[in-house]
C-alpha cells in the first residue's frame, strides 16, 4: 500500500512539474510583447499564466529603479494610480518626502529580492531532497527550518520598511496610508472577513 501510494503521489507531482516546465518561455519576448501578454493573461491557459507568474519577478528584478518606475506607470505596465506615483498623489507627498520614500523603496526592493531568491533556492532544494527514493529526514527538517527563518526574515524586513515609511509621513498622511492599505486588503479578500 505504501509503495503504491508513493508511486501515485510521485507520478502526480512529476506530472505537475512537467506542466510547469513545459510552460511558455517568455524570456525571449520584448518588454512590450510581455506586457501585452500580461494584459491578456485572464484569457490565457494555465500553462501560460504559470510561465507569466515566474517571468514577471525576473523582469522587474533586472530593471533599474527608473525603468521599473516607468514600467509600473506605463500603459504597458500596471498603469493608473498604481506604484509610487499613485501613492504620491493619494498621500500628497512633498518633493522631499517623495525622494525619501523612493530611496526607502529601492533599499527595500534590493533586500527583499535577495531574500526571495534565497528562499526560492531553499524551496527547490527541499523539493529535490523530498523526491529522492530515500529522503534524508534530517536534511529535510533542516531545510524546512531554514525556509521558516527566511519567511521570518521577510516579515521583519516588511515591518522595518513600514516603520521607516511611516516615520517620513505626517499624521494625516499616516491615516490616509492606513485607509489605502485597509481598502487593498478588503479587495484581496473579496470584502469578506
């Protein structure tokens, strides 16, 4: 029974892995083509959406601060009142505050990208160790602990970033930021509590 169950489980997981690996490769697309595909992603196949989800962070991490900002504000990116410009408008930041916030966000982005890359590598290693015919439980537990530590590190980075961000804002801007964040959270969960 155990061997049969492990065989079925392994076959199923390998099948999902092959779907993800066979997904469309967007690395050779121009930024404009990639952005166009993002806009149509709701009509895409699951395979294409998976490929898109993996490629988007890679593209953004390769861009410099100015190019990343242009991508987020352009009609090819998220556009609208998203990104830093939308936040500046909504909070009514001064030029000095905008400069401080931009520097803070760039610092945060650099730190988070590095942590997430390390987290992804640990997850891949954990999967590899889990798929062996004789898994090393000690190594798996060690990797699981390291993954947990990375998540804790990311949470600390986010908390530190928010603390620094709030220190730049006036009391009225802090209240407005909290209102924006609350509205965003409600939107993510469909307004359900």
